[in-house]
C-alpha cells in the first residue's frame, strides 16, 4: 500500500532491512487499488470509428519524460485551464440543444466539444451513432440510481458492483443520456430531455471468464435489442462475418491508442434479435439457469448461442489515477535496479 509522505522522515529500527532490500531484483504488484486509486473517470471514447475526448493522462506525461520530450505542454495548471474552457463550451452547447436536469458539472470528466458539435449536426449520420452509443451506456449495466438529496430529486448518484460501470453510466448522464430507474418490467431513461422506456428481457452478467456482459431489451418500437460490452478481444471474436472492416480497424486503432495512454478500454457492440430466435433461446437459457448440476457451464454455453454476429458501436476509455507518490516510488526502484512487474487483467 502506498501512502502520502508525512512531514517527518521514517526512522528505521532494524538495519538489516537495507540488506534484505539489496537482494531484491523483481517486484510483482497488483495495479487496481494498489498502485491506483480505483476511482474511474470516463476520459475518451470511439464512436463509429471517430475518437472523442480531450485531456492528458498521467501515463502520457510519464512516457514523454522517459522519451526525453519537452513536457512543458503537459503543465498541469495550463491543462486544467484549457480543459475547463472546453468543458464550459461543451456544457453551453448542450444547453442550447436540450435541457438536462440531471447534469452534474462537478462530476463531469468526459470533455469533448467535438462530440457535442457532431451531436448538434442533424444532417450528419454521426449524430445517430452518438445517440445510439450513449443510449447503450444508459441501458447496458446493472447499476442502481441513488437520489441522495430529498430536496433535489434531480441529483442522481450511481451505485455499482464495479467503479467502471458507475463511471460509464455517469458519463452518459452528463451527456444527456440519463438512466433513471429499473424495475422487473421497465428500464426508464431520458435521452436528450425526452423520456424512453424499455422492457428488460434478460441480463447476461459479467464474470472474469466471460469478460463481457449483455443486456437484452425490447425497444419502444417492439424490436428486441441486445447490447454487449466487454474486452475487445472477446467482442471481436463475436462480430458478424461480413462486418465493416474499416470500422473494425478504426475502432481497434483508437482502443490501442487509448490503452497506450494508460486508459482502460471496453468495446461496445449490438445486435437486433429476431423474435423467433430470442423466444427459442430464452427457453434454453431459463432451463440452464434452473439446472441442478453444472449450472455455470450450462449458462455459459447458452450465452454463447446468442452473443454472436455483433456490430461495433464503439469503445470507452477510463482512467484510474495513480495514488500519490507512486510514480516517484517506481522511479526510485528503477534507479536501484529493481524491476517492477504489474499483474493485472488482460
């Protein structure tokens, strides 16, 4: 565990610690919650092959220092001022398009005036792609909305099993795609000021083996939509055979760029299900869920039957900031000839 230094130095009581430290050649460490704060911030995304999001990550600054590049452009105060101006421009543009009663300006981490400009262009196909993308983030999750202030019902926080999910739904809220509440019979969201309701049909939950989750809903127009989000390697294995190759390449390129700047990526995809296919599959899935033996295996086999022939919507990129002092500590270990290996999810 890393701690912020106090105003007085450590006083060692045992001198053999230095001898022991001198024998260390490798350190193997977890990352999330150990080196990082485990507080996720939605920073960037790729929608239909177009990248959005501004800002400089800690990994970008570290890479520039290692490569001996000029880091004056990464001045924290200057970057913060630039981001704040972009943020205010973005909020002003959104307010001219629609009213978002649930906007949390203090929680807003996704800054992209370009995304709002594309959203405002009614003659562009990209507008519908952006709407579809953020609508998917507002639907495909298992979070719960918490209206924590009885005097202001427009303040919504999201409670989730993982901070990633809360960050995704929170970013969608601040962009005007607000998850309001869920029941067994209805998912209620607000899209750019207009209410929408979806009937939840099935939730295929995430686990470390599947590396993905899916939500199946019935749209207001009656069609059955499946939204799937997960690791890019898992999603790409399940894309339809005649998928647009350019969209695959551009989204993959954006995700690689996001990852190289220290961001955690997720790929978002979808498929519309024929009524007959879903009805037949739902019977198999319910049977698998009721199995007495090998239930998990049976559920996994059944999920494989429906999570296929997907179409890419885009990808998300979250930042999990390092804890205070971690970069300096790693630098000191490197000077001492100690190699640090980070053991994290793939």
